[in-house]
């Protein structure tokens, strides 16, 4: 074992070299996520990079939807040394100013999805409440994350067509998370093969308004028990206002679990109501090209060999794609209103399996 370059910096939190993490769980991860879209919702980019120290893997992905077509590019390689450099293949993330400005570059050899984009936070980043998800007696997700809303500048090229990314038009959100979550090849199911998860309901809504940013998170089990709860409003001076226990109303398209709109009921510390109306526009299912749970093409942290890359193009009216959507976490471009103010951001939602408050009795139930 050699020392890691990170050992030069006064950042240690355990009596270990920074080449190692304190958790021995194979599913330890350290990841960044970004999304970007214009205010029409016609183009939606979702991208990120992850490091998996106990699997010895690092990887990245970028996927762009335009209309009913979606392109995805992925990079993966061996993680031989942990350092401050976040790079794999033709993909890299450069921290220009911590918690404020980040540059993300994607340069695949085939030129399918290329970009050189700089993120600038509109408000300070917010540290979310710790995220835990249980599966039987075991925590399959135990992570910390900070999130931020902001805007983008630079260029984005999709299938050879270059788009100018203007920060007056292009907005989005980003997060950094680390901890434990299912990555790489699946663990043996064991007892859970006979006693699977009954259902999972999830809402994640980072929203940007001119004068403040909103962050709402809620997670529920099949019977509606709330297992994660966060609602806050952040202001330019860094003040963070807690907004209580969010109540979420979702209108699903008939015969589906597609959320056409949502209403978030929040409460200030003084007891005043804050109501957010959300209209969903275009979307990206994270199990289509992005490597999240259920993606049959590729999974984060999966060993694919050294210097591996892959590109895919999806036609989103393909039944093989649409059949996945009721079982996926989906990122939706969101147009929001709050007290007369108009904002933009993301409405990430999953409602899979049984969820009693939604009236879904099993994995195949849909809205009337």
C-alpha cells in the first residue's frame, strides 16, 4: 500500500491513509450529479461522475434528451489511486471555486455527446438530512448529500449539432453525495428474494427562483410511513429557513404513474403556509442510459475493464423503453410557481410498487 496524494492535505478523519475509506462495505461510493436544461424543457442533460474505492472503479456518464430521442455516453476505468482529480476517460470535473463554480467536460471519441460547461451556484449549497433506506434489517442506502441550484454557461453538442448554453436561459441543479448505496454487481438476494421490498415512493425537488432556492425531499415506504423528510429555503446571504413537513399532492396521467403536476404544501417557522405548484415538462428516466437502478445497459461501479467507453441512442417511444418507466426513478424538468414567483428546476420522482396514500395496491397499479 502506497500513500495517496490526498495524504499531503490536512483532511484525514480516521487513522487510515486517504487511499482507503473507513467503511468496508463494498457499496461505498462518492459521486457528483448535475442536470442542465433550457427554460423550454426541449433539451435535458443529466450527467455525473462516481468513485467506488472498495470496488476499485471510477466511472462517469452523460445523457441528453431532445424530443423523443436520447443519447448516452459512459466511461469506466480502474481506480488505482484516489486524488483530487475527478477524471475518467474523456470526462472530467474541475472544481473552479468550491461550493460555487464547477467545470464539467465530456469529450467522447465518437463525438456523440460533447460539452464544456461551467456551473455557477445561484445560492449557497444546502446540506441535506442524512438519507437512509432500509431493506429488511440492512441499510442499503446510508448517505450524506449537499445540493445546489444554479445556472450553466458553455457549449453542448449532440450528434454533431452544437448548442450555445447561455446562463440567462440554462438552469439546473447539482449534488454531491457519499456513503453507501447499491452499486456494481448486485449482492446475493438471500432472504430478500422471498421477502422483497413492497414499494418505494420518493420526491426530490430542487427549485430555483430569483430570490431564493427551494429544496424538498420526501421518502415513504409502501404504507406511507415517512422515512426521510427535508424542506428548506435558502437565500443569497446563506440563511436557510426550515419549511416543516412537506405535504405532497401529485396528479398522475390516467393509466400511468407519470406525474403531470404536483403541489407542495410547506410551512414557515412562523406557521405561514408556502405552496409550490409544479408543472413537469420533459424527463429522463435514470434507468435509461444513466446507469441507475434497473438500467440493463450499465450500472454505476460495475467493472467493465480498463479504459472502457460505450455510447447508446434510445428512441423513447420504443415499448422496451416505455415498459421500464413505471419501475424507474425519473428526473423531470419542472416549472414552478410560489407566491407569484416563477422558478425552474427538477421534480425527481419514483412511485414503484405499492403505495397506499397514492392508491396503488401493487407493482402494476396505475392512476384511474
